């Protein structure tokens, strides 16, 4: 395997902002494979994830509402754009 073929996935990777993500999402089987691979990534701090949480369905909107409430409880001043961003962050 040449170095070019090993680097190709990294060099052609494109990040998509979360607000632009849409179905179809990975299946449960694909998610398990992705998490297993991610847990194997070299970590020079020797930190290992001890818990991974998957949030599905209506729980995504509830998480946005909870984080918005937390920001308000902290006394943050939020404009309408901040509020909409927080409410839609996980949906």
C-alpha cells in the first residue's frame, strides 16, 4: 500500500456543518463500527472514552432546549439567532 493510498481518505475528507446534515443517517450497525474504530485511534494522552451516548429522535430537540436553559441559567444574554441556533443544534 503506497503512502498516497493511505492518505487519500484524509486528503479528500470534507467536513459538513451539522446544520446541513440530513437523512439518511448511519444505521445502528454502522454507528457501532464507527465508534469501535474511533475508540482505537491513537491517543497520546492515554485517555479512553468510558461512555458514548447516542441521542435519537425527540431527545435531540430536548437536548437543545436543556442546553438553552443552561445558558440562560448562567445569565448569558442571547439574541434570537443564538436561541434558534441552540434549539436546532441537534435536530
